[in-house]
């Protein structure tokens, strides 16, 4: 089984480098085009995706819906793929703000009323443990968010804390992981 991972298309928050977290916001027109382009790539390369999983947040659902319609595979919304809530930092702070950068690097920090990275890891790892149990299953696509993509990456790849905090999957880029039975 192969697991494909994409981050939702562009939003006003990602365009402006603002902290979005679990704030619900739609894709920009460019974000919708990115999702259409990704769907075209999936069809052109003949990827055999049998399941699509999406975060419940509108930007991920919009991306999943565009891909779903193009490749004729229904998508399933799973709350465990919701982006990390950044609490008081959401929508008001640029990602390069030093206070935010320090706070987000503390795995147990709940980000001023938001989620900790440990809480996000528990949700995402539980989801992955559930869908990756059988390598005979069809290939799957996950439509997530920046921090969700980081967590999925750590599930399959050993990386340092510094590598974790520098890792950023681009909008509507596709990363492939091979799921192997233990």
C-alpha cells in the first residue's frame, strides 16, 4: 500500500504567511487551481488511489472535493486530520513572529489555549495506525495541513526536532510513503 499526502491549496493565510491553525478559511482561486492541477497529475500518472481522507476544515475539504470529483473516488472526512489549533496565535501573528516560533517548538505547549504538538501527534498517529494496518488495502490520499503533514512525515521518517520544525510541505504538493506490514 502506498500513502499519498498533500497539503490543501493556497489560502489567504498561507499567501500572507499568517498563522491559520484550526481557523476555517476557504481556498483562494489559485488554491482551487492548484487542487485541479494536482487532480490532473494524479490522473496523468495513473496513481491508483482507492480512498481519500480529509481534514474537516473547509480548505482541506475543498481540495479533497476537487480531487475526488476529478478521479471519481469519494472522500472521507476524519476529525483526527484537523490542523493543530494555535490558540491565541491564530489569525493575528505572522509565522516568523519570534514569540510564536518559540512557543510552537515546545512539544507540550498548548499554544495559549490551542493544541500541543503532542496532542496533534496522538490524533494523527492514531489515524495512521488505523488506516495503515493492511498493506493489501488500496493506495490512499490524505488531504491535510502544514502541521498534520509534518506529523505524517515523522510517522514514516526519522527526523530530528530541528528538521521537524523546518519541514514544510508546499500547498498541493504530493508526497508518497510506502506502508509496510510489521
